[in-house]
C-alpha cells in the first residue's frame, strides 16, 4: 500500500502514551482519516514453557522481553496492505492467549510502546517519532492504578518491580531516546495541542489510491 505513514509513540510506563494514541485516532477519524494501532506491549514473549515462579523473575522492562522480530514482520505486512493477527498477552500469567486480534491496514499506522525506540530495527521504521514525557511519581501512580485494576497485581509487587526494573530500565532504554523524537509531548493535562501538532506533522491525507 502506497502512502501509508508510520507514527511511533514511546515514553515511560504511565506517561500517557495510550491516552495520546487514542486521542490521535479520534482526531484523525473526525477528519475522515483512518489509523491502525499496533501496540508493542502485545508482543511480550510467551513464557508458557516456564514454571510460573520463573516467569515472574523475567525483566519485562528490558527490550529482550519483547518479540520484536514478530512485531517487525507484522509492521511490514501492514505496510504491504495485509491484515495481521496480533497476539493478546495475559499479564497475569505472562503467557499469550489462544485468541488473537485481527488488525487491518489503514492510511496511518500508530506504533505504540514503552520500548519502541530502544530497538533500532523498529525505530528505523518510524516516519514520525513522538516521545511522551511525565514525572516519575505521576507515572508510578498511574501504573499502580492500572496494574491493580486491569492486571490483577498487588500494590507490593508493583512497587517492587518499579524500583528494581521499571525505573532503572527507563533510565537506560527509554529516556535516552527522547532526544531522537521529532515531537516531545508532556503527558499531563489535555492532549489536544499535542494531537494537533502530530496531525500537522503527519501531513495531509494522501489522495493517491491506497490499493
């Protein structure tokens, strides 16, 4: 498919990436444009072959915890106008669900994830790179709320993970790549100004046929 644009949205856990992503999708839809969201978080490696206690010891904040090879394959398929079967990850068991999410190609692909910029092969596929920044305390509070409500975790386990891996890996694999972003967004308050800036950077709708 000609004319597809790839926008990558990265930033720390709880920075506001998902909020920005869906605000962008909504704004594009209001302009009669379509977008595909490809979340990097869906591509954590399936640990079903390991005992559960061993799974919990994996550093999920390191780029190696993600199957970026499959992510790149799916991104290439979308760019070629093909639908893909995106894995669904169960964060409570650290395994992949038997079900998949069928994602169709559209004019704009929004790649989104904490470690999106940390994998060079993925980063090089992004036409527009957006980094969402937020203070560590705010990111922690947001992550705490999400993981308790949506991922069935205890506050104690979340705090331990944040201290031992999330914060150190953020400093090593997330924050340094903010300098490579085309747009840096503050992940606090309204996202309207940031969304408008991203839409402007993406440029007008391509009038050439997409098939």
